[in-house]
């Protein structure tokens, strides 16, 4: 695809602009993108890694040793704290403290809680699982002071439990 601006070179960047509540998508070559103020980085640039690196949680992670490194790929914990990037899948097991800190910073918790909690008790029935999910959502709604949602969730819980 050719550049929408100059029409001479191959488009390398897709730029989406919103002006006056109207979305406009431009396909630009690197030269025209630079003229519009868009920086073109190499293929190794990943937005999520950049986000993690700039959150402050990564650079603030305390490590048992700054010289700690992944036994498999050699990525050092200090490099992970600087860039927010891991070197290989084994880094997840090698740097659990740093990753937990990042997850707490991003998600508010270090453990995933899905829509329905799957209990280790396999005898739990679907209504019990749904009640557990509704209870967590109710607690969150009350924390956020969304009392209308909390009332709706309470009513759903009462329906499942068979109470008026």
C-alpha cells in the first residue's frame, strides 16, 4: 500500500487520528510519519512492555540480588526492571517477585480472578459458582459505590438462593 500523504513510498505506519469526533486513518511511509511527529521504532518494540516499564512498578521492584539472572537465557533482573521485557518463558519462573509486583500494579492483584471462580471442590454446583461470582461483583460494586449495580446483584443472588 502506498503512503496516503506522498504516494511515493510504501506505507509502514498506520496512524489513526480523531479530530472533531471524526476518526481518520492514514497509512504513511516512515518519512511522512516522522513529519507528523510519529516515531517509528524497530520490530522489537512492544507497547505492553513499554507500559510495564513506565508504570513505576517495574523499576521499583526489589530483588534479592541485582545480579540475579535467568539460568536459561541470561536476562538479568536489572534489565527486566529497566525495560519491562523478559527474555524467555523461563524468566517467568526465575523472576516471580518482580512479576507479582508488576501484576499488582497493573491489575490490583497478583492472582487472576475470572468471571466464575472454579473451586478445587469439583462437587460445587453451577448456582454455587454463580453465587460466588455475584458475591465478588457485589463487593466490588459496593467498593466503587455503584449502589444501583449492587442492588441488582443482590436481587440476582436472592433469586438464585430462593429468598425474597
